[in-house]
C-alpha cells in the first residue's frame, strides 16, 4: 500500500504503518522538521528510542522529564516517540491537544503485568492503603492510584508521607523493593516487572566487572535486587546519564535499556560504555516495544496525524489527579 492512498484510517488503526512505502529519495530528517514547523508539533522522545529518533526530537528525557514537558508545551500536536502509556500520560495532561504515537503497538511489559481489573480487586482488599503507582502503567492503573511516581522521584515521594502510612506500590516489584530498602518502609508490592531489566544476571555482570576491572557498573532500580547489589551507582535513566557525564571513571557497564548509550556517548565521546549483557548478537537489552517506533513511522505519523491517542474523559480526569500530585511534589522537591 502506498502512502498516497488516503483511504486507510481503519487499516492504520489495526495494522499501523507496516505496509506503507516511502519514497526512498526523501530526506526524512528534513521532512520531519518541515512538518514540525507546519503543524506546530513537538516531538518528545524517551532515552530508549533509536538514535535517529533521539536526534530529531525536540526533547529527550525519562518519564518524569517527559511528563513535565508534556504538561508545559504550547504545541498543537504532541508526537510521542515512546510507548503507549507515555503517550496516554501526555493526553491526560493535554486533553485539547492532538497526541500521536508512531506505532500503537508500542506497549510495555511492565504496564501489561498490571491489568486494571485485577489491580482494582487488589486495592479493594487493602482499603486502608494509599496507592503509589510508578508512571510506567496504563491510564486505568493511574485512575486507581493516589500518587504517581517515577524512578527519579519515588524515594522523595515516599519519604514525604508519614512513616505510619500504609502503602501499595505498583506495578514494579523491583523498584518497590529498592524504595523499601532506601526508606525503611514495608510497602505492599504488586508483582510486576520490566522484561528488559529482569534479564541482567548477576553472573553476567560479575564476568563483565572481572573483564573490565576499572569500569563502574551502573544500574536502574528496576533491576533485580541481586543485580543492584553489584552496582557502583543506582539511579533513574536521567541520573545514570548525569553520573556518567560527571564521574571521573572512563568506562561504564550500563544496566538498563541500551538506547541510553547514544546520549551517554554524545555527552562524553571519550568514554567507553558497555551495554549489559555483553553479547552483541543479543538484542535482549533492547526494549522490543520502544524499538517499534522508527524514523519512517515517525514521518508518516506526523504527515497523516495518525495514530492518535483518545481517552474517555471520566477516565482521563481520574488518572490526572495522581499525576498532578506527582508534578506538584516534584516541583516542591526541586526536581525540574
């Protein structure tokens, strides 16, 4: 099917841009920049996107930074180069703007591990608990939550609550366990996890550290506890990036999705970054959902202004309350 065929709305919603062809002579960077100006559009991209998408984006960030940027933008169209829950968050914060996602199938294993119907039953079984949900969740989970958090602000949000507050933390059990350890809390954890961060094994990291004795191992708190115990530094995606930029070490073993290495290398091109696991033939440190977005799909998405994120207004308002609370607390903490 050609992109010149305009009768494609229903097929696009079902199959995405998989069967569309693009003129190979087009300079996609140039065309996308033209579309941004013509449509007053902004491209927000997560650090885990392909390098080409990171390079064309107006803003690159982690979940907190992207949520803050989405809340503040004056663009008419928000093109979210990330996964579905991120685009949903942008729509929740911008009901009057058009929010586009290059590939509607760009989901999230962590978000999928927490179905709203089952989580609702779980919450109802613990009516005396406050619900803090990691932003990597669906709008349905956000609507069932009291506060949303990110890996950047989770500890500070938990610390801001009275010590006797009973808390449910969802959906990431590894991040929740890490926050429990950091705060001395005993939050009740939902049994969810990220498929990418769960693949880093203690054995592989130990071998890498032995092979590169001068390297620092840095890890995202979504990794399992036994892996985090080996880390020289633990932090959110943005915190990992800042650490590699400011630390004197010259070699880093990076325990998170491999897309972040592009920004690390751009910031400090003289340093060496090793993605865990070490086998270059293995793509398991790449999020398959994040990588569904491509430069070609980004161009088509902006050209046709599809696929568009839509949401029931009642659900949107319910999901917005805990996000607003997070954004207010983050501003209070100076996390801007």
